[in-house]
């Protein structure tokens, strides 16, 4: 299996699983008590509180090691070979995810008053850096690959926007739902990129895989083949949107049937009709 294919599938699987985990927990919390619902940047498990964050750190460290130390070496003069600059760009993204997860653990462990807001900010900066790297790539993502990455950037903007809005509107279930679903969609689309561009049998008619400098590229033989291939990607993305929305509605309805609803007593602020929209004033312990 091509390295470029794995480089999309494994990170995509991570985004998908985290997005699904967030979607499940946000729906569960809202079903159990809509009045006390709060968007959370991460969710603990019963046995290992920081399991989600630990997995982010482990996965990011593994990817960083593979990209920098295992496959690539410096030139004799100590400089980075030009074809491998793309790997340094990718690891810059994963390193910041390590920073995000690490500080999320520390902020929660010490009980910082602004832990949720700061953690959301760290996540937003990580996503912003990822968006910049995708947009200003040293590899010229043109043609077929460029069309796939254009939609990936759109999805990343969706996650970034919802994450920033969640800092202020932390009580909005729809915002938390969209944030989780967008994260899941990023993962699904990254997996699709790896499979569709890394498998010769899935390439559109008139396009083929060629060996580039340090990675594989997809080349279409003429303008007509390229235009047809881009049209197919547009259709593919549209169908993915339809599929993701069908899944999200089914998932919500399914959980609405199986989740035990227990409405908690109203707090003092809610009895008085006061609404709190700031993480800093909440005593909520991630809702679990």
C-alpha cells in the first residue's frame, strides 16, 4: 500500500473515530438533560479519563516519528531535502495536536477555571494551522488531488468555525452537533482521498498514478479527462454529504430510543431564569 495512501487513511480514521465519539456524547448529554447541555472539547471514559487525549498524543507521535525519523534523512550538508518538505509540513500539524492534547490534560488536571475555553482555543489554533498547511502546501495540489483537497479545506473551515463559536455559544446543541459531525466528515473524506487516489482501479478514466518526487501523483492524460475527473469528485462529495446527513439523523434517532433520559434538578441560576454562556463559570465535570 502506498505511503501517501496510508498518510491519508490513518489520520482520517483518527478524525472519524474522534468525531463519532464526540457526536455520540453530545447527543447523549443533550438527551439526558437539554437544560444543562454544554459543548465539550473532549470526553473522558469511565476507566481512563484521558483516553481520548492519550490516543491523540500516541497517534501524533507515531506519525511524527514515521515522517521525520524513519523514512527521511538530511542531506550531507545538514539541510532538509526539498522533496521531503511536505513531510515536515505534515508533522508540524501533528506536533500541534500533541501540544493541544497535552495542555488539555494539564488544564483539566489542575482544575484551571478557564480550562474548557482554553482547550477549545487550542483546538481552533490546531485546526487553523492545519488549514494553512493544506492551503499553502509546498506540493502543488493541482488537478485531481487539488479538487479533493479543496473539499478537505472546506470541511476544515467548518470544524474551525464551529470550534471558535463554541467558545462563546457553549450551550448550543446544534453547534456541538455540527462541530462533531464536521470532524467526522473530515475523517471520512481523508479516508476517501487515500483510497480513491491510492488505488489505481478507482481512478477516473484517463487518469493514472505516476511516481513524483518523494510521493505518488495522479496525472490525467488531457484536459477532457481532467475535467471529467473533477466532475466525478464533485458528485462524489455531494453524495458523501447526503450519506453523512442520513447517518447523522439516523444516529440521533437511534440514540433517542436507547439512551436513558434522566432530567436533573434545575440549578439556582436556571430557577431564576439566568443563563450562563461562559465556560469559566461552570462547575460541569465534562458531563460524565
